[in-house]
């Protein structure tokens, strides 16, 4: 993993694509009708690093993630993935190298756990033995019991569903993982458990991870780099230390402060 | 090729394999309207034609004047019984012509239709009294009523209102009566029988005339229009089947009003089948014995079941084939989709009877227009349920499928359609049940099915016959519903039928 100083700023305008960038967005903007979800922005995500997009709801963090995996098309600007510009013609193939997990898991309720995880591998005509092997490896990695493979999503707990969703995202061994509030729908105990497991998995895999959350605690737990967003713009980008100690905007301080208060209140409740 | 005939050609081309079992040597098709007298006359005509070397079939109870006339012009039927007054006032309304049969015949000839002379009776409005009362008072003609201003007159509301009904009659005959009541026809007969009413309006061949022993008063000032019963036929029969026409001419002048009234009474009041009544009359009049096929109740139910299933299966199958793609398209293309839903919705609001009648000029009579109408009605539930089923899939699930890198067709096939399967199946089920119900109206345009006994039962006020169509139709609807519920187990994926465990 590259060690980059916390206050390092990439000169993006001069060199839009760096070899170490897994994702690089230049002048990307998005509107929904009259609502501007993202103002033109430049941002890059470095290979092998875990970045966290954080901000209040409506700040554009999920939109950014959907643009990166091509679920939305930008109104302006370009997105490079692994040094290739994303376009409608190549996005389908490029997605094989991206794993996507959303808050509720997005599991297909009509398919069993095994079918959910292997749907894409079967579509690509993997051999049965390859599929079995990969499934077993992923089950071990995510600590998901093999005897639940034949269950359907409705028969699983929330935490189990998210593990299945993660396995599905990892099935094709993608270069990046894009996680949109993956723990957001879980109750606190399970959440803490899975948080810990997820971090271990990320460390083990050394993949590029982009995680969206609104929880500062979670962001600092996961992120080498934290990108704070507000109203479709990036407010500040850096480690948690930089954000706490050198806020570039009063909003950064307010946002962190608000989150801390919540933590304190939670802590006072037995 | 005009647009109509082009549409017609397309449907015929599609339907040819379905009707391929029809004999190549086309039989003479006799039509009749949906009232008893017309059916009896149609039956007499058909059995007469059968005495020739031609095969004949009778498409009974096809509907009203419009349906029969269009069918005759379109060649779906070749012969049917009509009334001169109806020809003059409805069929050729607006055509200027002299009075008299010759002018009428000439006007019809220009349309390719021939008309034979009167069968022997004039079925028009008439005034009737109990024979007893009339004889006591020596009343024979309408003018005689003037001498008895105290008589109570009971007329149907229609007769009271029509300008050629009571208002005109009163004026022409200078009738002084003030005690005139408007009431239902059946009540009028009862009022007559118990003496509360003395004079009523009737059709001159009503079955009840014989039953209640009515005297028909002579229209001595020729007030009521002529409704002579005549046979209309396609003029090409003159050259194609001259012996049919010459045999039919033997019928002319053979049925007088009281004979017709008796035939009507045998069917309506004695509940004998029209075919038997007609055969008996032919036998008594000409000394020949027509061979008629009388089917048992179970044979009839079986035949109607096959006809009904045929209509419903083809219509529903075609509806599914079109509605599924339309529903899928609507779900993914919101703008055109709203248009599609609106159009399909509007089709649903067309009254079914009107839709069936619209079909006749395009598709003729029989199974084809009925199937097409049923097909149109079958669209909405399937389109709408497919649309709603697909639209109500959580966006996260669809996005996850796309984000995996599945092409859209695989997303549709492996994810979206299975998830919407329950809704789609429910739509098809609704469509099937509607189809089974609406198909009973098909009998109105000669499509057969369970509607046939219902229609006849209503006409003859025969509850047994109505139930003979209504009960199997209900059973079929229930069976189909049950079948669909069973098929849910096969078609709806197991994961969607589970209850949430946590």
C-alpha cells in the first residue's frame, strides 16, 4: 500500500490519470431534473486503498458511487477505471472487476444463497468445480456457514444477508469493492461485529475499497482517506486526523462535532 | 385492397389453420334475430333448404337488425327472415322510395340483396281484446271502439310515446277514451285476463294472442305500418343455387298471422324446441318430414364447453403474447409506457356489446370477431400487472443485478420476470376469468359457447336453459382460477413464497 502524506493533494488538473489511480473522475457532474446532485468535481481513488465517502444525506455520496459503477451516466466529465474511460459500451465488462454492495444487500429474493452468489459466474460459464471452490473460499473468508447455502434471503438474518451480498460482490475476484452503507441497516451489536470482520477482510484482500457512510466513527474505523461531501461538492479530503486538526471549512468541524455528540449520548445510555 | 379488407385478410390468414376443419363445400347459412319468431322462421327456412341438394346451417339468435343485415351483406349468412317495415325504416332509412313491395325490392336489388314476397303475415302493432268481450260488444275493427268511450286501454310505455303509437292512433280514429294507462306488457295481459283492462297493444303474432284467446281488431283505416314477413337473400343465390330459391318460394303466403302466433306459442309457452316446431309445421303443410337432430342436454353442454374453451384459449393466448411485451416495455420506458397503459385502459371502457358490434364490419360474425374482442379485453389486466409487478421490484435489487455486469436481457429473464411472476400470473388469471365471463356475449354475434343457452333462456324466459349456460361458465371460471393458483407453485420461485424468518 502506498504511503502518502495526509495533506498530500493530487494535481489532478495537470495529470488527470495517474497509474496508481484505480478510479479517476474529472469534471463529473450530475443533475436530477432541477436538483443538482453533484457539481463538477475531480476526485481519484488510489489502488489498494480504502476510501470513505461521508456526508449528510443528499450530499451526493451515493450518486458518486453509482456513477463509478455506471448505474448513472454523468452529465459532464469523464470517469476512468483502471486507466480506461468508462463508456456505455465497455461498462458491462468493466463491472466484472467491480463488486457492489448496498445497504439492504440487494439480494435476489427468488434465488438461494448459492444461486445469488454464483449467478454471474454461471452466466460466464465457469466450471462447476471452479464455482464450488470459489464459494467455499468465500464462505471461509466471510465466516458464512456452508449449511446455509441453500437458504433463501428471507430466511437469513440481516448480518448474514450482508455477508452473502459481500460474497456475491467478491465472486469474480474484482479489483475494487464499492460499498454503499453496507452496515446501515443492521442493529448495533451485529454492526460492530461485521465492521470488525469487514476490516479484516479488506486487509486480507488488499483491494481498492470505496465505502459510503454517514457515520464518522465508521469512516475513521475503515478509511485511510476520508472524503467529506456536502450539497454535491467535496468539502475536504484527508485522514481523520487532518479533518479533526486542520478543518478547511467550518462545516467539517460542525459535522465531526455533531457526530461526536451522538456518540456521547449513546455512551451514556446503559 | 381497402384497409378494412386488409385487416380482415390478416385475421383470416391467422385464423385459417384454426378453422381448417371446415368443409370446403360451403353450406347455405341461414341467420335469425334474437327473438322467437325470427328463430322459428330461420329454422323453417333452413329445413326447407335442406330438402334441396344443398347443405344448410342455421346461425340462430345472431342479434338485432344491424348484425343480421351486415352479416348478409358481408356474406357470413346467405338468407334471413326480415319485415318490410324494418327494411323501410331501419335498413334503408333515408333512401327515398315509393310505397309498395316493388319499390322496396328494387331498392334492395341495388345492394345485391333479393327479397321474396310475404310469407303470409303482417307482424305489426295491433289492438287486442278478449274474444269474449269483443264478441259481446260486437267489436271487430278499431273504429268500433269509438262507440265505447268507457273502455279501459292499457298500453306499453313505448306504444304510449311513439308518434306512430297511441297519439297518432287516437287522432286518426278520433278515439274518445280518457282512461289510458301505460304499463308493462306482461302486466297488461294479466290486467286483461282479470277484467281491469279491456284493450291492449300487441304484436299481431304474439304467442299470448292464442293463449289468452285474444281478438285482433282490424286496422280498418290502415293506420299501422306494414311489417310483412319476407325472406331476404343474397342475389348470387339466384345463379348459384336456383333450386334453393325456388323451394323457398313454396313458403310464400303459407303462414298467416294466427298460424305464426300458434308457432310462437308452441315455443314460448309450451317450451318446445324451435327445430321441432318448425319440422312439425313443414310436415303438416308440405307432407315431407325434415330430419332434425335434437341434442341431449349433456351433448349441448359439451358442445358449448368446446366452443367456449376455443374462444377463451385463443383470445387469452393472443392477449398474453402481446400484453407481456407491452407491459415490459411500459415498465422500462415510462413515457411511451404511460401512453400504452392509457390506450389499453380506454379499450377496456368500450362497452363489450358495442365492441362486438364494431367488429362485425371488419371481421364478420362468428368466432373471429368474438375472439378479437375478447383479446382486446384481455390486454389490460396483463399489461397493468406486468407493469406494476416490474415497477414494484426494489430499485436496489435491479441495480445490484445490473452492477454485477449481467446484460439487460439476462436481468429481465433471470431477475425481473421471476420477481414479477406472481403479479403477472395474477394479471393473466384476472384476464382469463374476465374472458370466460365476457365470452358468453359472443353468442350475440354467432360465436356460440355458454352464451347460447343463456341467450335462448332469456328469450324464452326459461330458467333451466339460462342455468345450462350460467353454471358451466361459473364452473369454468372457478376451475381456471384454481388451475392458476396451482400453477403458482410451479411458476412463482420458491424464495418468493417463503415467510420472513426474522
